[in-house]
C-alpha cells in the first residue's frame, strides 16, 4: 500500500499559511487541524481560513475536524474543496450517514479515534470509509510524545479491514518523527501526519522525504 506523508501546519507560521504549505512540495497532503475549544481544549482555525487557502494552494487538503457536532459541520469542508475530510467518531451521531454525505460531495470520508476509543464497535464502517485515523496522542495539541501502545489499535484496524476484504488507509497523527515512523508503519499505518517534526526543521520538505524513505523500508502487514 502506498506511503503518504501529510505534514500538519499547526506548528508553522499560520499568518503566512499559503507560503508555509509551499514549503512542503513533496508532501502528498497538507494536514489541517480544525479545533473548536470544545471537543478539544484548544482553538485553531476553521472554514474561512481553509476556504481562503483553497484559492491559494492546489496541495491536496487532509482536514482533521476536532470539533463537536461533526454531522452539522463536516460537509461544509467537502463543499469547500477539501479532498479528504476526517471527523471524530466520538463527535458524530450518525457516522454512516455522514460518510455518505462526504462522498456525495466529492471528498474522501474518514473517521478518527481518540486513544481510548476502540475500533471494534465501528467495524462495519470500514466498508464505507476511505481512511481511519488512529490518534497516537490525545488530540488538541502539537508536540506531544508518541503513544506506542496505540500500535495494537493500528494492527487491529488492519486485521478487521483484511477480514472484510478492504484495503482502507490507516493514518496516524501524534508524535510522528524519524524516530517513531517505522514503528507506526510496522503496525500497519500508511498515512503519516508529522507536525512539529516537519515544521521545526529548517527545511520541512527534507523531513517529508526522510519520513517517506523510512516508512517505505518497513515490512507492513
């Protein structure tokens, strides 16, 4: 399965967001963390910023909605032209319906799991969703340490998907760096969000290339 790198701009210079996105030409997506200070205890940016960025960059957008009432708000991000929209399963009353709405609007439809949320109750959604995001930190803040105990959940997503005959993408977000990406890849992840690891470097695109090289060298399930 293809390795995809999706740097998060949360730790970049947000006042020059389009310029910061242009610094990662090798990335497959730009990861955009939308936080509402309700679902998570932090506030970032929302639909107006992303809509404006869409007019200034053609980099595919991997939007991660850490917001309450995902059923109400998520479709607007697909309407704004975001190629991939991820909502938290804990914030959706009807995730199957929401997945269908996102697909109808032309976006990849994905769901995220907090560290304490298991995948098993949502196994049937693997038939419809395009990607599962396994959080490897508690959502809300960048720069946290990678939670290696989430590797069992990554492997479980892969196991359930294989049993259902689907090759769903598995994304990991939190503490991903050259020191941790091989572990996440070995557990079965193929999409990697790197925030502080990329944008704390002088050349974030070199970090993107290094992450891709490391993940590609791992034998995955």
